[in-house]
C-alpha cells in the first residue's frame, strides 16, 4: 500500500538561530512548518553541555544575546519565548579590556559615567565616545535598516531617497564614505588613550573583520551603542535553553521539528521548489524551502539542479578565520589581579590596535598567533545556575585562529594539524590567562578545548571553524552576500530562500535573515 506524501507550507533546513526564528515567525502566523536538523539536537551554535565536569554547564559555541535582544526578531519573538522559558541574565558591566601590563578599562551601561571615565584617561575621549554613540543613535532608523533589512526592496529605495532629501546627494555619499572607515583609522584619529583604543579594537574580530577592514569602525560604533544600551546578556541556563524555548514555541503553534533528519536533495520542477528528499529516500512536499546552510552545501550538494552562476560563485567564495573555544571549570570565582573585573561579562585580553591586527594577520596567513586575542566570558557571574554553588566557569573565545595551520608564529608548536596542535595552543592561551588570575593553577578543576576542526565536525556549516558563514569583507557583505549577484537570499529557483550567516545581514545571533525571509513569506 503506497504511503501518502507529507506536505508542509514551509520546510526549513537547519535549526540554527535563523532557522528557528523563521520557523517561529511562520508558525505564529498559522503556517504548517517543518524544521529538519541533521544533528541529534537543535540549535546550531546554541549548545550547552557539561563539557568539563558534571554540573558545569558551558555554552560550547555562541553565548551572548545582545544582537538578538536588540533585533526585530527579538522584539517580535521575545514575549513568546519568555513564556516558554527563555530568560536573559545581565551584568552591570558588559565588557572590559585587560592589557598585558595589568591596566584595564571597564565599560558600564551608564553613558554619563563612561564619558567621565574616558575623559579622565585623556581629555576629550569621553566627549568623542558620546559623539560616536550618539551618531549611531541619531542614524539608527537608516543605519539599522541597511544593516538588517531586505536591501533589494522598495522600502530600501524609499529610505535612500529620504536620506538624499535629508542630507543631499553629496552628503549621503559622504556618509557612506565615512561608514567605510577602518577601525584603526577611527581609533587612532579620535582617541588618545591607549586604553580606549584597546577597549574597542578586539570587537572587530567578533564581526569577522580586522582593524584594517573597511567599515570596521562603523561596526565598532554599533557594538559600543548596543553594549552601552543593552549590555551583554546571556540566556539563563545556557544558550541551549534558548534553543529549547524556540522548540516549545514552534511546537506549541503546530510546527514540527525533526532531529537526526538529513536532507539529501531539495527537489525542483520547472525552476520551482517542490520539496525535499531525505537521506532515507522519503520525500516531503512544500511550497517553499528555507535553507540555513553554507553556500557550498546548498549549491554543491543539496539542489537537484545545476545552477552554473551559483556554482561558479561558490568556487570564488572565501571563508574567514577559524574560531577556537576554551572552557574552564573552576573551584571558585576567579580573583583577577586587576581590580574591578569581577562582574564584567566579557573581558578582552589584548594590548591594543597593533596586537589585535598582528594576531588576526597571523591567523589569516595560516599561522598560530604568538599572542592571540582572547575573549573571556564569566557566565557564572551572570547566571549562578551554570555550576555548583561556590564554583565557577569561564568561557574563552579566540576569534583569530587559522582554519588551516601552516606554522606557528611563536616558533614553539610543531604540529600543523589541529588535532595535534589543539592542546599546545590551549596551553599558550592558558599561560596568558593565568598571568591575570590569582592562583589560577590551584583553582582550575578541568578544561575543554575546541579547535576550528572540532567545531566543523560539530557543525558542517562552520567551514574550517569559521563561525561567520564566510569572510565578512566588503565584497562579500551587504548586497553582495554571499555573492555579487545575490538578491535577498533568492535566486533562479522559485520558492528557495537561502538564509543563515552566509546571507545578509550576516553572522551573529540577531536572526536577521530568518526574520526577513519569514516576513517575505507573510509572517
């Protein structure tokens, strides 16, 4: 007896933040939605596990939710997710920098206090900070529409015409030109304090950029605005708890989620999506497919038709630096040798613009950085439920690791594969960290390191451990992401929408491409 073909309005391939946002938005509007995830869990980079010791809950990859909290997706879905167990945890001090000599600078969520502190370091630096953050606030409707909206849309055209009327054509061109300024030029031209420069320089790495990249200054200003206004919140119970809240929301509104469900092909007929064929042979019909995958996966494996333009573009598509993760279980909260860092959510260990530039350049050349830029998260300070009473965890991200190792800039690590180099590189990071925490060797209970190769094994979309879905240089961003001919994730196959970090508006936990796709489909 023949089995009937399953039918859904929308099939979503991949359950990372963008897939979950799209599924939630569509399910809330009554659409019949199916989410297919090849792994045995949902969430993509939203993963929380006891990776060091039992009872110590670590966010293995993504951790900070400021982009989601301040995004249109967060505004639309936040109240619904809260009813299903998603709760933010905050710290009064979102970020800080700690230099090798032990000097530090902490950012607060009090704008006036930040101005006073910065001016105290160097006259005028606080006033400049207020102008930079204030400029982002003043331009917010226009700027965030460009950063997060559907760029190929009449609404964007109208927005640009509005800016021409407001600024004049030459004024708009000047604004666009200044928005392309690299972070190095912005920091060194506008801030005299090395500490203020060092506070912001590492943040470009979290955008997949370097201090010399075009538009990296603008992204730093956006981050400064977001951190000062919204902090650096994490999910209570871990990022995995956020994924669980999404699941509950989707299923409460009739959506279906299947794990361990690998899609073999996206099926088409006459240039239009008809559904998907699973690895086991089962076929599922649908009106549209939203594919939250890397470009190579979509155009190299999943589509059942040949698209010469896309396949040629895939061969030119570049992935960015790899990511290295390091997690610690501690016997007690770390006692920083520099005062004032106890309640900071994210601390960068970096000397300044030059050190960030150097480590990123070494990684881009395939070298293990001699002195990597280190981001230290203190999740148990924000959320004590992450570990047993009196204990602590640390979350370390090194955003400038090479995808493929060609050598060691420090001249010490011989291995040129990540399985051989992982622990030696972790030792290098730990030696830097240990210089800043009292009795670190005595309070360390366990550690767990994840190399770029480990991350790719956990999630095939993290190609070479690149968490940003591809290099974020200007030629692969905005209207050119992922390809020069890309248009809002759509292409030659009707009913197929490409979403995820590889598409506009790019990486991070904002859920922008999933949100935009869902709105386009009527959510």
